[in-house]
């Protein structure tokens, strides 16, 4: 019936208007804007590696090294450390101010090495608002990250190596 | 029908909003792997054939034997243990030797080592093929030891980066 069709159109129009406004607002505050507002505001979640996770120089033997979130050594029970130049990662999360987030971290197996058992300065992941994973009034959250790196001497290669891991952040 | 369309569109936008509220970042940890340390035993520590009596027998890293209690019945096989150690040339290493607990009246006591002329930590690796020699003191308790060939006492050799 035309009447009811007309009413439906009237309801839909404000909905589209709101969505366009929301999308425009997101674009106007996207990173890389030439004229950022005086006070930083991040509508969309973003993760930045301020400082990478580094395990230093380790011997090509079987075993593992575990680094804490504060540049601290948790264990090297297999005496792998050749140069103790390890350092925890520093991670920044940007998003909506005063908003809780959930953070999870997934390791991987790569080139005879396994990265796992992540530790953050907020607690062991997955972490949420109960552990203090809340963006502050500027929409920012910084945490440190450590992990365990296991080595299989039969398949690991000498030299510089990179081991992938993935950080996932979602609004609670 | 149009209400259904509107509802479907709402779901689509809700899903879009959900995607915008989550983010994944693939990063990498870094490590430098260096060649490790390998130890291979090339000769076993051997105290020879001893009589069942109380006393100590010392086998030094240079092969000299001290037997104050005259326990040795046949000393032809007495020798220190030797190991080949491969590592990185020029790095400092620590050598530690830990005997197992006493068993069957036989106690492996003070252990000594020689690493290419050095007998105290740290020692310096020459790269591949360094020779580590290990000696020790065996104490026999006649009240608990028994007669028999090839009785073994364990010990652990650890070579680590200094």
C-alpha cells in the first residue's frame, strides 16, 4: 500500500542521514589528517608498535627464553642467552576515549622457532577492562609486551630472524 | 517488504560498525641466532679396577692417579674423561661439572677440568674442536660397595656462555 510505503521511506531517510554523518565524522578524524584537532581524538581503533619485541642473541640450541613485559628475564633455563640485549615491546592502542577494550595476542611457529606465552604489563592476555584495558581520556592505552621464544636447533637458522605474532584489539 | 529491507540494511550497517571497532596488527619479534655449544664425549672417566676397601682414588685431568689407600688392582684403564666442545671462537664459556649422588658405596667427589689449558672459569672457546678433560675423586665405602665389573657413577658436564 502506498501509504505504508511512504511511512517506511520517511523512517529510512533519517537513518541514512545518520550513517552518512557517522562516516563523515570517521573520515574527518582519520590518522594522517593535515589539521588534527587540538585534542587528539581517535574514533577507530588503531595499534602502533612503539618499540619492537626483541629476544637478543640466543644460541642455536633446543630450549626457550621467556621475557617479561618490563625488559625482565623470566627464564633461560636452557642457557640460550648469548647476548642479553633482549627488550620488551611497547604497544600503543588508540580509539574512543574512556572506552574499554579487549586485547588478545596470537603467536606463531616460524623457522624452527615458536613464540607464545605472552605477558603484558596489564596481565597475561586475553585481557579486558577488568585488567585495566581501558582507553584513557585522550583515547590512548599503552602497554608493554613480553613473550616466550622456543628454539628447535635442528630447524632454526643462524642469523637475524623475525617471528610473527598478531595483536587483536576490540571494543568491549 | 520495505520494512524488511530497512531491517536488513540496519543489520548490514551494524555489521559494518562492528568491523570498525576491532583491529588486528601483525607484528614480528626479532632474535639473532648464533651457533650454540655442542659437547661430545670422546673418552669416559675410568678409575680402573679397585679392591673392595675404604679409600679414595683421584684421577687428575693430566692422567696422573693418586691412590693413597692402595686400592688400585689394575690401573691400565685409568684415565680422565675427554669431550670435544664446539662453540664460537673467542667467546667466554663457563664449565661446571656436577656429580650424581652417591650410590652403592661409591661416591664421586671433587671434579676437576682442563679446557685447553684453563682450569678455572671463564674459559675461552677456540671455536670448533676444543678439548675438555675431566678428572675426579672416587671414594669407596667397603661396607656398602659390592664386587663387580663396570660399575657406573654419573656426572653432568655443563658448558654455557659466560
